[in-house]
C-alpha cells in the first residue's frame, strides 16, 4: 500500500516539476521584435550637438553611425528593468542579467551646447528627450520627432482572455504592435537623473496589469505570474514647453542632462553633458504578446536644449 502511495506521490511530483518547467521555459523564451532602424537628432535651430564618443559631434546620428555602438543584433528581447539601469531576462528570470547589444539597445549619448549669447541666463543648459510624434510605420523613416513605430502583426489567439477593455474570444484575428510594449530609459548617474518612458503613453495598459498578455499567459499555462512593483521613475509623457517661447521648458519630466560650462573663449560658451540611453521590450507590459514577434520597428529620438522656468 505504501509503495503505491509513494508511486502516486512520485508521479504527481514529476507532473508538477514538468508543468513548472514548461511554464518557466515559456516565460524564459524571450519575445523579440525586429529593428529596422534607429536615429537620433536635434532641431535645426537648436544650439545642441550630439555625439556617441564625446569627440565627434553631429546634428543628427544616423542608423549607420549607431551600428558600431549598438551592434548588428537588430532585435529587442522582452526583458525587464525596475530603474532603467539594471536589466534582467523577464518576466521571471530576475536573477539573470540581460545582455546589452543582444537583448536590448544601450549606448551613451554626449551633448554639447555652443552659444554666443552674452546673456548667460538665456543659455540652453537643460537637455530633454522631446517632441513626441506618432507617425505610421510606412512614414517613419522621414518623420520628425521622438517615436517608435512598428508595422503590426496579425495574430489569431488560440483561447479567450481578458484584454482590459474587452474580452477577446478564441479564434479572433487581431493586429498587435511591438511599439506598445517598448520602453526608453535615460540614466544619468553623474547628475542623479533617470526616467523610464512608456512609449505607448497609456498608463492604463502599463507595467504589470492583470489583463492583456499576463492574463493570456495565465489562461494558457494555468499559473498566475505576480509582477513586481512598477518602476518609481516611470513616465508617460515627455517634457512640455511654453507655447509663447518654445525654448523654455515648463517641467523636467524627460530631462536627460543639465549641461555644465566647460569653456568660454571670446564670448563663445561651450557646455557639455551625457546620459545613457537604453531601449527594450518590457516583459511585464500588457501588450507584450508573442504576437509581436518579428514585428519590424523604426525608432527615432529627438533631443532638445532649452531653458527651464518653474514659475510657468
């Protein structure tokens, strides 16, 4: 009798281990999206210049120029970060660090502001990620502003799940976009500045929501995954500027650097700063479905140097 009980317990244990391993393997497999291109730029009349090495500065940094710094692995994996500095394979391999240039993009951006304005108080000493736009994927390569655009992938879901605003019935053919799950982080350790920008700007479908992808995987696997606390430095919009004077910021939401004066010769002032930019698919996002596998994306970041006035 005892042998039968032990045999049953052993069998149940094996089943439990198998199920756990299957679930673990499912979540351990990174979901990735293809990256067609990424570019950085500033406005034509901006005093700001950009660099990837702190030596050679440009008004725009092309996709080809970035290859040396971000690598040729043009995919973003579904990983996770609580602070925009430390990255882990997500959503469950929280002890295994994600690898830059393999699982996500990460590179330093150097800033230089040069001006001959004799009024020092009017100098543009603050650099922001700015100018959010939402072009279609087809128009993205020639569009201005900061954006992530993806083509979209059709997906017929095998079972029903709660998608937040609606219940998706089994067998529906819907279009899903990788850009809804993308995060952009700026981490400036020297100036103690950081933020994680949810590019979708949809807080209702942000980090760790119990519907969407998390509910789908729960119904698929039968195991409820408990997300960690949402990052404290998450933002859902970029800095706004005065409608009367576009070179005056009215908040510091997406401030990446407060540049410092390094040189002044014959009335020419030069300021410099830097930050680290990281871009990834957030594994705990409500829209991080397997459906976004191989959804091609185009990314563009627009930086802006400006003044800051907290009285506005």
